C-alpha cells in the first residue's frame, strides 16, 4: 500500500499526493515526474516537514531512476536543490545574525538542520550512492551536502572570518575567568572538522592555526609578566595550572588532536623553568625551594585524581589514564627543564608513590586498565601504541606497594580473557607477562605462564576427543551422547576460579559431561575432573509464540530448544557444544551463561516457576540464581526473556517467572547481559581482600622461617626489618602482622625466645 507525501506545485501545501508504481520502461515524461516528486520531497525534508513522507516509496523511485540510467539527472538535480536552499534561506539567516548577537547559535542550528536533512536524503538516495556515485567517482550524497554548506554558507559573506573571531574571543574570555558558551564552541569546531570531509584542512585553516598562533603570543607575554611579579615557587605552580587549564579546555570543546598541539605551544614556558632552574642551582637551598613548590603542586593534583569518592575514581580506565597523563607532563618538565636532576626525579617518584597508594582500589584499577588495552573489541591499537601504553602502565606498577593485590586481579582478568577468547593476541599477553616477570621475578608470573600452557593444550584435547567419539559405534554415540563436545580442561590451583556447588544440569548436558569424563579419566588415570558451571556459556534456541499463544501449555512445552554450549574444566571447568533437536519454526538464539541455560530449559518442563521452586529444581546458589533471573527479566517489557510477578528490584522466594511471549528483537542472535558493574562490587572486593590477607599470613611466616633458618638467632627489630625488606617487592607488611606471625610460629615451636633476652629469637631446627 502506498503512503501519501505532502505535495507541492500543483497541489496546495496542505494537499496530499500519492506516488504510483511506474512502468519498467521509462520515457522522459515519467522520468521528469519521478524527479519532481523526489525534488518536492527533498524540499520538504529541508523545511523539516517530513512527517507525511513515505521514505520506502521515495527510495524505490530513486532506485528506478538510477536503474534506468538517469543517475546523472538525479545527482545534478540534488546538487541544485541543496544549493538553492542554502543560498536563499540559510546563508541569508546566518549573514543577518552576524550583527544581531546570535551568530554562533544561528550557525550551529543551521548546521544541525542541514546535516539532519542530508542524512534523510542520503537514506532515500542510498542506491545512487552505491551505484552511480561509485561508477562515476563523484562525491557521495552526504559529502556533497557538506561541501555545498562549506562553499555556500561558511565561506560566504565574511562568515568564516566572523566565526574565527568569535571562537578566539570566547576562548580569551574564558582564560580571563569568565563563563562562556563552551557547547557552542564545541559544536562549531565539530562542524569545521566535518567540513574537511575526512581531513582536518578546513578546521586547521579556519580555526586551529590562528588559535595556536594567538595562544603562543598570549602565553609569551603572560609568562614574562608573571615571572617578574612572582616568586619561583608561585611561578612553577602557575605554569602547571596553565597547562592543566589548556588541556581541560581542549578536551571539552576542541578537536582531540588540538590538545597535543596547544600543549606543545605552552611548553615554550619550560624554557623559563630551565632558566629558573639554572639560576636557583647557584643559590644555597634554591633547588630545595623549587622542588618543594613542584612537589606540593604535584601532590594536590595527584590527590584530587585518586580521591576515592572523586569523579575519576569511578572509572578505572580514566583513573589510570589521568595518572599516566600527569606523569607524562612532569616527565617533560624533568627532562626538558630540570636536566633529569636526581633531586627532582626522586621527588616526582616519591610523590607518585605517595598518592597512588592512597586509593586502595589502585591495584585493581591498574589491572582493569591493562585488561581494557589487551581485550578484543577495544579501540584498535597498533603494536607500537600498545607497547607504549603497557610500558607506561609498568611505571605505575612500580609505584604500587600492594603488588600481590594487583597479581590476584590480573590473574582473574587474564583468565576471563583466555576463557572467553577476548585477548587481542597471545603475543601481546605473553609480552605483558614477560614485563611483569622482569620486574618481579618468575615466582610472580608462574601461574600466569601455567595458564597459557593449559590454553595451548585445549585444541589438541578437543581434536583427540572428537576422534575418540568418531571411532565409537554410531548407534552407541546417538544413544549415550546426542551432542558434540569441545572441551577446555584447566589445571586445579592454577586458574583463579571460584568453586561452586554443582547445579542440576539438563539431562543432555549431564550425558555430554559424563561422556567426556569417561574419555578423560581413561586417558589420565588417577586424575579427578569436575564441572564449574560459573564459567559456562550457552546458545539456546528460543521460540516465542506471541501473546496469542501465551499460556498455551502445549506450545510452551517445546519453546526452548537448540544449541547448548557449556564450559568443562579439570577440578574447575572448560567448554562443550551440545546439539539438541531443532524445529522448523523461526527462532531466536539467546547467548547466555550456563546457569541461565539451566533456568531457561526448565520452562520446557513447566510454564511457571516461583523463585523457591526454581532453586529447588536447579540447586543454583541463591545469590547466583537471583543475578541470573534479574538479567533475564530486566529491560523493556518487549525485551525481557522472562516475565516476573513481584515487587521491587530484590527477588522474593514467592516471585513468579514465566517465558515472555511478547519478546521481540530485530536480531536473530541476542546476548543476554549479566547484572554486574565494571570491577568488583564492595562485598566481592571485601572477599578478595580477606583472601589476600590470608595469603599474606603464609608469605610472612615463610619469610620469617627463611631468615631465621639462615641467621639462627636474631633480634626482634632486625627480624622485622629483614622481613619487610624481603617482602616489599610484593607488599609492604604491617609490623603488627609480622609480630603476630612470629607469635604463631613460637606457639608451633618453629621459633623460641631466648631465655636471657626476650627480644632475641632462636630458630628451632
């Protein structure tokens, strides 16, 4: 059925016209008729009066013109319509606003309206973009519109000159401390970048180059004046403040590449610092004054970044990146102004170590930052960029006092990357482990390297198991194991996995696991293998019958069928594929974890479950069951896999769940996201800390025994000092903890107090 569009010309503005299907052969009359309809539609879009248009029919008519070799008429006609609109309307409005006080707002609004219209026009003329534009090597529709706006609006009637003057005046006003419309500046800068059409040429010539030149003149004058009016310590703080202000300004509303350029302009001030350094070096205690001023300012900035309730501390990646940027700035001062003076270098390192360790989440956040850079799907980095970022991360790692905490988190994040195939590459992972090994020794990375050895065996094990199954009698396979299994076996004690009680698997999954278990134990006698369902994932074929069939017991009985994918592991899990019977109906593939798969397949047995009933049937731990049910029953009503009857976010034992037959999605394969947050929640973080504290007890005791076994007799204070020295590469032990572990070793008769001097300890062989 055709939909009406607002007509023009022969019809009144309020009239309606209907687009007809055209014959397969087109004479000039039909071509002109189609173009007239498209022209009027484009004009209506430009007037923001597109609610009555049928974009599907407009696309079909544009397609017809191009198909019948009239693409040139369509393309040149489009150019003229856009030019006429910009000349007769937009250019006049923008020009009038130059003297009216609303210039920037008018220009930005005109730009937004134009790009919005060009996106809709591009959608209508998509076939012309794909065929005529490529064949004739002309500008795509959207780029054509940008070029016309640039030539007919921005570069006409002194608009570009006035725009440049307006932007520079606003920035100068902000430097003086006055509030400005920075969103207007940002939108104008984004417009100039876009007008370059995949280059920065327009932005550079119209704004960036004049901005950098004016900034250099401004700071050259300001720095000389400030240096003559203030002390050295105040000048150092002022320089850093100017750099911070310009960096913040560039991040807020200028193009991303401008930040580095404005900071390069500002660094000529470093010449003044260099001269100041040379001058104060001749004065008694002069450098001490300068380092104190620098250190005080650095600590203020650093403490603001690591403040636990601060804005930056909410996101691990921005938190670490802010510290790396701060380190880069002060390294620049150190190298270019202070000649790598050891006094300044040591002060900078001491300050970073001081405020970086103020935030207890720093080890976790550093690991999450590395995880972000080593994951697939993150912004692509080339090898050199990745290497540079990881080297910079290692600089912060050296400042960490709790390296053992970092190790635990890094092991968890690496395990997830390996198990879920999320690593950017094995080479990058091994390079990072090599850096940690160089820094901390082989003991630090022993388990990380063992995880990679397990990974290298996965494909071999999977192929061998497939050959084993292929060699069995086909009838036996069909009866005993109706699924294909690809398995990952993980060595117990190496992988940082959480032990969970075994949930009740669907019969086909249980059969699959038993088949693999039989094969594995036959090949490796004396070993034990168990399934960890926390590490599983599954693809479940789900058939949703719509509201018409809701409650139909027969239709719901077989609603969830398909492919099951779970992780099996030795002592703690690895993955397998389970193929279940399929049906001809249209379906969705739900990508879920193993517990969600277990939950969903229960609805093949019964249509509704209370929470208590589901827990009794599946034996999934209460906390895990609640998280998975929340994930399946959250979101918009039509995007929830399960419906729920209950109150509030917390799930009660009598809350009822059933399959949501109203579920809809344009996608065939849908990933169900778990209810979680970046990093650990506070209860999980507390649990991790408790495990670390427990491990530290053993490490402290081992260090005490090693030292006493070597020394035989040692005074209390000397023992405390040596234990601290021996363990500081992993963590900074509390003297009280060392004292408690000494007492524990005395009770267990590893040590004994000297009978003459109780402050002396003797090693008991």
